């Protein structure tokens, strides 16, 4: 291919990447916006205990729900490959079977929620006042489990079939409902952390209803709803087997974040609340940069479905370039406006001053984390899920925990150092695997 043709091809990939990425970016940015609003409405109350309770409860639900994050990630990769193969039966069958699994798993979580919540709070070990409020918050939030897991499936399928405006409409409307109810329940009615939980549950079911309506308009023409689409037990077990590595990887990541929250809680309610404010910005970084990663999932999966190595390489290069630009913009924003942003989220002076003290760690987060987000997108699209699991286990148990242990004398600084070390370990290990697969031409050879 001559340089002019190659440049034009890369430009076309850039345009396709952006066509997918910008709606997903707007969609993703509404997710931490919920956390920002939760933090803001609770951060201006007269006690840090409400903010700490939601921080503990939200991390607990991150573990409960994102343990099954394969309902989103695995669905995207498989749907994208079916899209690349132009197989309407596979597209619809995957959606229906994944929704059945989502509802079933959600009902099981509701059934066993009391021991799960009790175990989570015991492991996190917050102060008694925070623990009581967190238990109340969690007892309400659990009722959204079926809706949340159905959302994962719907969003994953819509991304994989390259309709990013679907998740954008679905989540922006639902999150708008959540924000309005947050203000109503907490600021007006004074329901504190309980009101935040009730607002979230209402919004989750609203998002699911909107998502189902959108998906119905996207059904492939000529594909009738038949019993064969729902499949047999073996078909559901196959989906679970394919995604088992994503489940282990997700559990490892969320245990790290839960451990981070628990260690902060052991240093006092003020440190816990300050870390909650700063972690909110990590969620903002993740969801902004994940727009490129999610677009890469769809385009990489399509390339795998078509068997096009040239397109695979072009998508990889485009997603990498734009992800790094995004990380640079976020870094500049946090360096110039970090103190102001923290002040927006909490009016409690001791929490604000404590968060300012750890602000330099926030400056490091965009470039430390961008690599893991990008490589996750590439590996999901290529369904290299076992490698995702192994690199996360290495980063969590060989890097994060030793880094934390060796720096316990640094207090909260040591905790942040360990978290940054985890991100850099993911970048190094996944980057090395990507280089090896590219050099050997074995990206398409997997289970």
C-alpha cells in the first residue's frame, strides 16, 4: 500500500473511531456525573459520615455488580464479531441469551443480599456510624440488580453492533432522572444517603426500559423471534465459559478498589471521604477515556469477524493516538483546576484540605491509567480475555499488594502509590503482550 492510500485509510479509521467514540464519551461521562452529584449533595451536609457511607456502599456494589461486568464487555466483543460476520441470528441470539442470564443473576443477588452486604461491610470495616448508614444504603440499592445487569447487556450489544447513540440516549435520560431525584430526595426531603440509594434504583429501571425500547428498533430485518434463538442450557454455559476470564479479572480489580477504600476507612472518616472525592475523578478519567476504548472494542471485534489484520492494526494505532491526547488534556485540567474541582464537590473544610494534600496523585492518574483502558478495549474486541485476567492478577498480587505493604509507613500516600503502581503494571504487561502478538502476527489466534 502506498503512503497516500495508507494515510487515507488511517483517516477513514479515525473518522469511524470518532463517530463511535464521541457518543460513548458523552454516555460514559454521565456515569461519574452521578458520583459527582452524589458527592456534591452529600458533601455539603453537616457530617462526612453520609459521604463515607455512600463511598463504602458504592464500592460494595461495584464488587457485586461488576463481578458480572462480562455482561457488558463480553457481549460487546461477541456482538462485534457477529456484526463483522454479518450474522443476524448470532446477533439476536447473543442478546436474548445474555438478557436471560442478566435477569437470573440479578434475582440471585437479591435473594442472597443480606449475607453479601454483611460480608462486604465486615471486610471494609468502616466506623460504626458509617457502617450503619452504608447498610441502609446497600439494602435499598440491591433491588436494582436485575436492571443493572440488563443494562450491561443492552449497552454491550449496542456498542458491538455500532449504534453508540443508543447507550447515549439511554443513560443520559436515566442519569438525568437520577440527578433530579438526588436533589429532591437529599436536599429537599432530607433523606441523606437513603435518598441517594432510592434515586439510583429508580433511575436504573428507567435506563433498562429505555434500552429495551431502543434495542427493539435495532433488530435485524427478517430475523423472526423463534425458540431456537433462546438456545439450550449448553448455549448459556458457553457464554459463561467464554467470559469466565473477564469475571476473574473484574473481581481482582474491584477487590483492589475495595481494599483501597477499606484502608482509607481505617485511617479515619476524613481520609475516607477525601479519597472518595479523588476516586470520583478517577471514575471521570476512566469514563472519558473509555470512549476510545469502547469504540476500539467494536472496531477491533469487527476486524476480527472479517479476518482483516490490516484494519486491526489501523484501529489499534488510531485508538492509541487519540487516547494519549485525551490523557494529556485531562492532566492539564487537573493541574490547573484540581483545587477548584475538589471545592465543588465538598464544602466540608477538613475533607477539602485533606483532598488538596493528595492532589499530586490526581495529576498522575490520566497517563498512568490510559494504557490499561485502551488495552482492555483492544483485548475485549479480540476476545483475548484470558490475557486480560492474567495481567490483572499479576498487577494486583505481584505489584499492588507488595507496593502497599512496603509503603505502609507513608500512610495514605503509600496507598495512592500502590494504586498508581497497579496501573503502570497493567500498562507494562498488556503492552508487552500487544507488542508480542503484533510482532508474531498471532492476534487472531485465540481460544
